């Protein structure tokens, strides 16, 4: 890639020109945009298959609905409370937490995640924040009982999407380097609906109802390994100002009345903080 200011070459992983320091595009978006021709081929094949099965109109409806999808992050109530503390509290990533703030568990998944991130986001893995595409206000509860719906105008320029959780994809496929990642299975934010069609059109048949579309795009698994999502990759920091709305998982009736009251009180306290930043709550 060539810098439009000084005309010298910029490596794909750079966030700015190393020669003149002018900002560059976001590397995850660059990579996704470069794969648009392959994405278009997969997309056309998915539409052709849908038409042959007599569900072309349903897939078209699914694509239209997918264009309205949100990026949702799920974290704990305590993390949300901390983020809502002030304007300058930055959302901490896995790598922030593992570098002195929180010890790693030393489990195999930690090493697999780091290996996957190094391949998918070579040179900038610490800059990526992960979310899931959702058609409603719900994210993946395996990562926390608070769903943060991100403001689209704060991420559209720096977000890309991939057909699956990248670590799980790495675990299931023979990927030793970035060249082993098949092309056309990631997209810039504006093409996320096409990627949804590529991945999920085959799951739509004549019996699929409109109401089932949210569960097709985001499937809650018994564990995080069983979740099924279109993963969102967001480059750069986020604060409470990046969040548009928060939803809370219903308080389980199986816990004691005392614990329910404590949880409810904590939620009410966080709601007050969120309202100061114009964050909607449901």
C-alpha cells in the first residue's frame, strides 16, 4: 500500500505511515476490503443456491435484516460499572488484562488464542476488540451477562467481520500462517450482510420464519466453544462513549432473594452512571 501523502510504501499492519506519520486505514479493514472480489463470488453462489431451493426471497429478506445488525460485546456487570466511571476509562482487552493486570490461567486456549490472533491480525493483535453480530440487543452470555450494543458511527470505519470466532476457526482448520486463511470469508462493516448470506443462507429453507433470523445469526451455546456467531473485529480503543445501549440478562430466579436484591441494586446503580452518558438501558 502506498501513502497518499508522501507516496512511500506502507506495510499492511501499520496504523500510520512509518515515514511521514500520516494516519493510514485500519489494517483489519484493508485486509477485508482486499478480499471483496472473493466475497462477491461466494455471495453470488449463495444466492444462486437459494434460488435453486426456492428460498431466494427469504434469503433476500434475511440479507435486508442483516444490514441492520449491531456489534455487541458481552462483559460482566463489574466491568461495565468500571467503564462507566468516567470518560477516559478505556475498555480493557484480553492482552491488557494479561500483561500485569490479570494472570493468565495457563490453559491451552490461551496459547491457541494468541496463535490465532497472531495469524489473523499480524502485527496488530493487541489493537483488536472482539464483538458479535446481533439482530437484537442480545450478545453471547458466555462472556458476561451485560450486552453492550456499540454505536455504529463510532465503529463503522474501523470494523470488519469474519464468518466465525477466529480462535475456533483456527482450532478446526489447518492454518499455519495468514496465507492459509481462505479468502472471501471476511468483509468490511458495510458488507456484513453479504457475509451473513455467504455463511448462513444454506440454513434458510421454506419453513424458516422471520422471527428465527436473530437466532441464526447469533446462536447461544452451552459453552463459548458451542457459540455460533459472525465475529466483529474493531480496531482501536473504546470507552463508555462507544456504547449506545446496554441490556442486562434477566436475574435468575434460582438464586436467593437476598442475592437477587443485591444484583438488582447494583444494576440500578450502573443505570444512573449510564444515563449520564446518554446510554440507553433495557
